């Protein structure tokens, strides 16, 4: 049986029976909000781990008793002040499966309307960055978009919107 080395309310440092360390964290929702004009509403948010801002997407942990799509809509309202009337499940994203036991449920969010909720962001310093979905290649090549989970979610959304990808 795996043992807990250290635990916080959001994650635990674990050791497997084989002596391998890994992190267990809560599952989360990751949202690709797309406007009626075809722009993705990325956010620029500070990372305490890297001590710099990153271009990312709205998202966060799924609260106990909350469904994945419900969490996606709540996180969007907290982080960018919008909710989706049309939310489509894209798939599961595993960011570092070998050392982190947590998955993100990726969603495409459309038909957006204003709806602000107060969130738990540390400093509330989130900047919304609208960019065309077609900018994905440029964002990757320039190094501006670096998180593998974010890349996968945007790729899935792009393929779905192009009609090339059938999801559940």
C-alpha cells in the first residue's frame, strides 16, 4: 500500500510500495472558451512554482460532489467572468502521468455570457488574452504556450471545431 509522506488540502506527496515518489492531487477541469468570433480566451496567470506568468486556460480543481462540467463552468466564472451555455467534453488530459496522479477533464465552452463568481485565486491577477484558435502553431513555436495539458486541450478543441475529431 502506498504511503503519504506529506499532505496539504490540495495534494499529497506519496511513496509507492516500490519506493517511488509521486504527487497525488485533485482532478480538475480545463476549459477552452471560444467566442462567437472564434477567439480562444486564454489567461495569463502567475505561477508560484516558476515565479513567472504563464499563458494558460481557465481551470481548477473539481470540488467534492461537483460534476466535471459544473466545475468547468464555475472555474470560468471565477477566472474570466463568463459562463457557457454550450459546454462539450473533449477528453481527459494527463499532464505528467509518471509522477503526478491527477487528471484534467478538458471542455470546449461556447455561447458565452457574463456571469462572475468570486474565486480562490491568490491575488486575483488574471489577465484575459483573446487569441484566434489559428494562432496555436505560432504560440507553440514562439514558446509562449508551454504547458502540455493546455496544448492538448486546445488541439482537441481545434480538431473538434474543424469537424475532424469525434468525441464522446
